[in-house]
């Protein structure tokens, strides 16, 4: 018997265009959702890192007569920093780095050419700045601070998502959907809102540093609200 052939009807150009348009619309809707979910996961990792950093700092304090480490000071001919002081208490090198900007500050590079530079053993990268009223800068003639000197431990920020500007402001960096992560002297960690307000340059001893965004801390920052850095000890 003769074979019977059934004609197959293909898609018309209009139908193809409609399908492509639908896919494009779905992509436009879903891609921001995926991006937000990815950033939320990074923020969760950052909060975990900041909490572990707080634990490491508190362990240091217990070993050194409840005294906070200095932010920076001269150790022989090299510059020692908070990051080196706390490093022996950090069990995972990744704790020092926020996944949303893991190479925010290259500490040895930032201090290159200043005296003998950063002391050997200093972690290369960190994403976290420190409260300079708490971790005193010896180059500014400030003495170390003790835990007993904090009237409101749970309201006192220790470290946070940040960077160091050319004028040595420990500027907050709202890396997580307009929030930054901060840990406190009692060990807890939380996200704090911030609003972008301008730009600056990163601290450098060898030339012009990279561009930085500047933020103003929102009301959820409590004592630190309206500042561009978490500096000070709540009274």
C-alpha cells in the first residue's frame, strides 16, 4: 500500500517571536531574584565570618588581661596591626574575607614602603575595618582599651564590613543590598542599613588608592547612626 505522509506544521515567525518574548520577560523577572538569593547567601557567610572574628577577638582579650589589641603600632621596624594580633585565634583563613568583596584590603600592599611595611605573618586580605576608638592606633598616641571600660558592651561595634580611606576613616561598606555586617563586643553580629553618599580613595602608602564608595549609617546603627564609620564607645 502507498505510504501516507502527514504534513507537519512548523512554528510561524510570529509564534517564535512570542515565545522568545515570553522567555525574555521571565528572564528579566527571575535574574534579579537569583541575584538577590546569591547575595543573601553571601551575606549569611559574611555574618558567620564576622561572628567567628568576634569570637577570635574575645579569645585574644581573655588572654591579654581583657585588653583589646591595637589597631596598629610599631613593632621594631615593621607595622603590626589588629589583623596580625588576632590571627592566631582565627581557625579558618577565610574568616577575614567577606565573599562579596574578598580582596577589599591588601594589608601588606597598603603598608608597603612605610618603615619595613606590615610585619611578617600579617594576613594578606581582609574585608573588615575596626572601631578605632576600641582598637586604638598607637601612631595617633592612643592607649589600649580594656573591656571593663565599655559601659554598653552589647552596643559597641568591634569589626564590620569596611575599608580604610586615604584620610584613615574606617568607612563602612554596604556590600549586602544596602546593609553591612557588624559584630559587637558581646560577640553578637547583625546587619545594619547604610545609604551611599559619595566617594573616596583607599588608604595607601605608595600612591593613589583604589576608588571607594562612601555610606552613611542608618538608624538601625544606633549609637553609630549618621556616621560614615563605626567609631566610638557608647556611654
